[in-house]
C-alpha cells in the first residue's frame, strides 16, 4: 500500500528558532500533499494544501509566513515552522494523494515541542 | 462549507458488545466520507470510505458504516468489540474538487474505551 513517512517523529526546539518537518511519499508520486495540525485532545485541522511545483494554499487563519510549505518534488513536501513559539507546540501530520484520487495517505506525525 | 459532528467524545463498551460511533455531516455538495482510527502518538489509518455507489461500506477490522443521505449520517459500527479496538476514531468529509478531493474536514473524534 501507499506509505507516507515523516521526519523527525519528535523534535524539541527553543523559542525563536525554526524547525523543518519533512513529509515523503515512499512508493507513489504525490501530486498533492496536505498538512494538518492536531492539538491535544482535539481534532485535526487542515493547515494547507500543496501541489507539486506550485505555491501552497493556506486555510483561513493559518499564517503563511510562519508556516512555510515547499513541495519541490513529487515525493517530498516540507513544513518549516519559523520563529517557533510555545503555542506552536503541536502534533503535525501530513497526508498525500496522487492524481485525482479521493484517498489521502497519512504520515505518522511529528510531535513538536517548543520550549 | 463542510462540518462534521461526532456525538460523544468518549464511548465505552464491553468486550464483545456492539460498537456504535455516531457521525453527522453537513455539505453543500455530495460528500466523500471517511472513518479513520488513531492510536496514541501515531498517524491516521483509514478504516473505510464512502464515495459513490453502495451506501453500506465495509472496512478493515470488521468495521462498517452506512451512508444515509436523508439523515446526513455516516455512523460506524462493529458487531463485537475487541480490546484492540480501543483508540481514537475520527469521521471526516471532503468534497470532490477538479476530479480529485479537497483536504479533509474532521470531526472532534470519539475515544473508544473497551471494558474487559
């Protein structure tokens, strides 16, 4: 089946620094990748949609200058949290789909803790 | 705009009993509907999905769900609960867009507890 990986699985960074999270589709070409954020005991919230080779589309309320998304290839998307603050601490999950498929395949998530 | 409502943030059933997790949605267009399961500190695993066709869909691990348009519901059931079913369950909706589907809108999740 389709496999999506994320790296790192956990990261701790200091306030004011930036951290990059990678999302890779291992056995298929992901024309579209999605980034979600999950707060403790809360649902997942769609942050942005990225299509390979084009700029990401951000959901309302998500700061595009703070959460930089790059989808430079059909197998890799990155989310960079810039100038991280403790309120950015969360579980970030990516998903990927190919072509016009309705199904998304989820990565295992990245736990970000900002101290 | 789409939304998903999951009734009951926690559901507790005895091992061997029926599992029923409720999901209602709102969508201005025919929806695609999904149920996902999440184990602690892990990503999401797809249980089942409805896109078109048969309204009763069967998924993995003995789960099934029925799309009822008139009730805007997509409740998840399993005849006999197993201890390994204890997890967080999310109902989600998306809409067909340009031949594919948009990002998912999730419900708040239901934590399923299995009593021995």
